[in-house]
C-alpha cells in the first residue's frame, strides 16, 4: 500500500515543488521567513488526515538507501510503548573522513530501544534522535505537547527527552538506512555548536540530563582514534575543529549577552535570528 506523501516546500527554486506535484504528492508551501524546525513540522503534522497514526519525517538532503528502509523504520514502532523511531544515517560516498566518522559514531550498526531507565547511563545520548529520518506515533507526540515552536532547532531531541520522561521509549533502527552527511568547515562547526549552546539555554530538559560535556569528550576521542587509523594527516585540523566546537558551544550558552545581529553572524540557523529581530 502506497503511503501518502506530503512535501513542505519553503520557496525552493529548483522545480522540486513542481516535480512533487507531478508525482501526485501533496505540496504545502511556506515562506522561508516562516520556517521554524519545530513549528513547521508540527504544522505539517496537523495537516495530515484525521485518524493518521504515524508520521515519518525525511529531510530534502537525506537519500533513502534501501527499499526496505521505510518498513524497517515502521517496525520500530510495532511496540506500542515506543513513541518515536529513527533510522541509520550513512555517509555519502564522497564524504571526507571527519564527516564520515560523525555518522559512524552517532549511527552504529546495531539497533536498540532506549527508555527512561537508560538516562543515568547514557545521559543526553539516551535522547538522541534525528528528524532527518524519523517516525513518530502521533498520539505520543501529542501527549508530550508536540514539537516545540520557540527553539532554534533540536525539536527532535527535545521531544525525545519529553517522551522518555513520560514513559515512552525511543527506538533506533539500524536497518532503516539513508545517506545523509555533511563536510563542515571549521567556521561551520563553530556555528553549528553555537546553535547547540543556544538550544541548551532554551531547553532546560536537555541540560538537566547527566553531563552533556562528557558526551562531547567521548566524541572527540573517538574522532582522534578514527583519524589515526584512516587519515592521520587530518589530526591537527581535528584539534582545531574540537576547539571551534567547544568555543562555539560556550559562546552560544552566553548568547543572551550578545546582540541579535551578532548572534545571526555566529549562527548556522540565521533565519531564526532574522525572525527574532523582527519581533
């Protein structure tokens, strides 16, 4: 049975909206200025037909790897106690070693189901979830208030925390695969982690989890070990990137002391600050 597909188009200029209509997909159009990671996804979910049980999110730059990926992702919700499931993101073939490691570290080859009992052991990693390829039980999503509409990004992780706290589980489905990766520059790494720092000041439920900094240290050490085996010439650059991430995060945590114009320059999510300036 074919699944209904809804495409949210934010003023694209590459004829993707027209192509989606040719494929008989429902196209919802919004202005770029109105896009918000949480609010837009919640709005799109609210447009689904009454009685819809599950919604799957797939970003425009994630390429489904296997015909079975969707069914494997839905299998993750077969347990009624699971509120959300997400798939494995594999690096694109032309991704550099640093970008590849990020995907291999965050998306291992084994599936798992996490619950509230895993928070003391895993900390913020217990709530790891990515809307680049994820499915939600709509009743569970509504039970925790839906996607937040006032955060810079990270609506997926915030919902995952709230689901875990509410007694739901989060499933990682390693057999549900997409190709999705990035090769960020050092400046982009700073901006990305600036946004994470901003998020952690907005979402108290994230910083209340055990030691987010501990997970960052684990990632940095894993990257060093990976590069020593696969690309040792990139180790000096890796250290620079780690410094950029750390400083970006710390500055992001202090963003309330900065002007909106400065935050926009330091941020990867510049549209958020443009809307903030317009308030």
